[in-house]
C-alpha cells in the first residue's frame, strides 16, 4: 500500500481502509458464480430457443455451485483478518482468487466441449 500511496494510486484500501475494501470486494467472489446456473437454464431473450449459456447446463450448474463455495471460502480468508492483507505479498486468499479464475476458464471450456 505504501508504494501505491507514493505513486498516487487511488486503490480501495487507500480510499476506504483495508477492512472496508475487503468487504467491498467480497461479493464479487460469490455472486458472479451464482449467475452460472441461471445462465445455463434461462432462455436467451434474443433467441428463446437457446439458453443464455449454451454449454452443458448441468456441468455449468455444478461449476457455479463449486465456484460459489470456493468463493465463500476465499471471502472467509479475506475477512477473518483483513489487516494481514497489508503485511504480506502472498496472503492465502490471493492464491485462491487466481486459482478460481484459472479454474473458471478451464471449466467454461470443458462445459462447451462436453
């Protein structure tokens, strides 16, 4: 954070503090994944004969549930001690954030291959 502040970056932790910034970003690790099962089964408004997501609907639903739970765990890691995010470059939650995103890309690819 000191480097961001020195460089004039206006990051969430600098603007709102570490704890509030952690609460601001927390929903983004959970709610987007909840949209996967919806998109797998809701009809596309522009083409009602297809769903919004045209991959394997049950696989997309399973991924959505899995990634939602994984996101909840990541949020738990984030919020249990937000101050520790400023003390180390390799907080465990960061690893999970990146792994979720990489697994999401692979999962989406598999959903459209299956």
